[in-house]
C-alpha cells in the first residue's frame, strides 16, 4: 500500500542523514586557524563601524521591493509549471484559473512598478 512512497521516504531519510552528518562532522574535519580578522564582523568589504551609515541606517524601500519582485516571480513559476505540464487535462476550468492567477500576479507587478521598484538609479 505504501510502496510508491518508499523512494520518497528514503530520499528524505538520506537528506536528513547527510545534513546531520555534515553538521556533526564539520567541527572535527574543518580547519582551526582562527585569527582576529576571521572573528570580526564582515560588512561588504568595508570596515565595520558602530555608527549607522548616512541616513540613520535605514534601508531604501527599493531593496524590499526587489525582494518582493523576486518572490513574486519565483512563486509564479512554481505555480505555472504544473499548469503547463497538465494543461490538456485541466481544460477550460484550468485556463480560467490560471488567467485569474496571472491577473493577480499582474496587480502585484503593477504595484511594484508604480512604487519605483524597477528603477535602478
């Protein structure tokens, strides 16, 4: 009864065992050459400072809009791929559903566009 799921369960077990082994073995097989430079904080190649950067340390909203764009199109592809694979079996109902989905994604895209998330100045 559960025979079709056996490869999937074995894959998850193998992935978990590999992750557990990697985390457990890393301290024993990794290099142990610590120095001051490796223990200091790293901030994009510049010397870290305790004072905030100009502007009070606030991040521009364009960074968040770029992240939102990435997530938006990543999720869109995740949902469009299964539709493309089984488009014939879904028929007209599937076509209407995917058009509604693309329209919803389009609203989010227009929002990011109007907020200036696509301007790279």
